[in-house]
């Protein structure tokens, strides 16, 4: 592990693997680079792998105030440049990370070789969802992560998935260590963000995956996102919102062949 100064923030990251091509792994809301532990060895076998903690999460520098997709895009550009990773990379993002991956591909098409996004959060909230995101941001700032952990993880880890995922208790404990200010900032960003009008600008081969058991962003929401991206491949898997943690083998069975095509 190392920390790199990137776009005015200290970001924790790790570069591993020995492949000729680089894959960048972008974690979910409330996650960290550790979220990739179950899938990392498979990626390392084929690629050089960059995983990192988003600004405000994990052990990266904490943030207070407004965040935007432009800031998070600039963080990744600066991180890759600081590490001397040139040329287009594969990008894989989960949920929030999927939205960031799409935003990055829209803003920097020349830097993305292939893109995989699962249950991508692209913003575009309804009035009800926008109010829920803003209320959650305010609550977590006032009372901390424990005030929202059960409501949040009950939605992303429904009971049938929770019973099957023996590592859920550890995920629950780690989730509680999130910084409330960073968590709130991302919620407010999602309340205002809308990538939908720009999805047609994604120029790289793209795989979009929906989870059949995802109650937060179900396939009925994800399939139209794929349809708006030129040439995108859409798949549905028997899994949930955080499929790299919940069903890592199923996730890898779809992602690795696409990246290696």
C-alpha cells in the first residue's frame, strides 16, 4: 500500500499484478480498496491492477464540503499520472464506482480501453430519492454512520443474500468505520448528479451488469442505462447490489472474459 498526492488529496492505493494492461478498480459507496480482496487474485493473474480508496473513504484523505464527479474524475487522472501509468486502462466500477467509471469514460475517452460497470449510480434521482439522499447526508453528519447502517445495508444486502454471504458481519463492521463527512458529501453529489444525457459519449467497449436481487438499482433501472451507451453489452446476474463481495465468482465469470476479449 502507498499514499499518493493526487489533485490536492492524499489517496491510498495499491498497484499489483504483472500484466501488460492495467485495470483500475473503483469501489462502492461505503467501501474501500479492501472491498476487492475476494476478486483481486483473479485480476492480478491477468493484469496490472490499480485499486484505491476514493477521496473521503477508506484511508484516503477525508473530505468536508461539496464533491462532484468532476473532482473524482480529476483524482483518478492525477493518481494515474503520479504513478506513471500511461495509455488507456480498463476500468471496473461497482455501484457508485460504476457511476464514477462512466463519468471518467465520458470525460476522458482516450484513457479508457474497456469499461465494466455493475449497478452503476448515475444520479438522475427522482424527487423522492433526492430527498432521501439529502436526509441521509444530514442524519449521518449529525449522528454518525451507526444511525444509517441498518437501513442502508438492509437494502444492499437483502436477507437471502445475507444468509449466503458468511462475510457479511465483517462488511457491516468495516462499513461503520466510514467517515460521516465523506459519506454525506457523496450522497449530496448523487442527489444533484445526472450522467444520463452524456451516456451516448461513452466510446469504449462497455459491459453493464444488473443484479436480479438488487433492490436499490434493479435491472429495470440498469438495462436502459446500457441501452443508452453505444454498443454496450448488457447482462443480468443472480446477485445483488455489491456483486464483487456477494458473489465474487459469478462476477469474475462475466468480467474477465469481457476484459480479455
